[in-house]
């Protein structure tokens, strides 16, 4: 699939790198490069810098979002898409229903650029699940989803205004993760944009790991 680019939502590179570092989609050692570009990032012990009372490091990156993984080859193309979708979240609609074994979601936009990005993003995230190439690994929900990637089946149906996703699992515990991801992660990202994406997602009630 040709990766989509948004001509409608210009990306400020410094803002992009700062925000995406905070989202945890970029990880050390690459985070050090991004920090230099974006002016943010967590100070390591012994390097100075204070910790405000709200628990956020002075650079604005929560400790829970830091990761020790490596940036893969697709990360730099994934980042602008995620950024633009979060910035344009008010123009995106999303519906989720429970089905046998999981969920079916429909995520759409009347903005052709955003609709194109939705299709590109969902296809890219399916490939990450299938290939076990994690993202956002210091979010507890995302960490568990990638841990159980082999138990997740994802079917995509592209639409002119976006995409429909059917996500299922034969494992009842993984189904809890799928439903939590659909409603407590993605739907909340669509509703609130970047501020919500900078927060962790709780594991679902009843999940035993």
C-alpha cells in the first residue's frame, strides 16, 4: 500500500517530534535525537533537572512512556500520520460495537486527507501486530496487546471516508484487551486528541495477564 500523506494538515517538525516522543512511539536511543530536535525529553538520573509535583519530568515526557526498544524502519513514516490524526481528531467520527469474539469499529472523516490517513494508519498498525513490531510499549495496554499478537485476527475493509475494522480473538483474555483498546484507547484518542494520547491506558477489568 502506498503510504498516504496529508496535504491538509501541515506538520511543524519540532512540534511533531516533541509530541511523538511524548506518545512513546519513538524510543531510545532514537529518543535522544528527537529530544535534541524537539527540545523535550526525560533527563536521565545524574544529568540534572527536577521532577515537578505532577510527576511529569521537566521536559514534558512522562516516565511511563519511556521505552528501551529500538526505532524500526517504518517509524519515521508512521509518526506524521499519527500526529496529523491526533491534531485533526475533531473531524473524525468513530463507532464501536461488540461482536462474537471481539469488536467491529468504523472510523471515518468527511475530510479526504484524514480519511486517507485513517486507511494508511490502520493498515500500518495491522502490519505491526502481524509482524510483532511494537509501538507505545510503556503503555500497559499496548504492551499486553503486542505480547499476545499471535492471538489477534484483524480484518480491514476500506471505505471512501475511512476504514472498518473487525478485530477478534479466540482467547477470552485477549478479547478483553481488544475491547479495551477499541474503546478506552482509540475511541478516546479520537474524542480528545493529543492530551489523551499522552496518557496511559489502563488494563481491562478481569484481565489476568
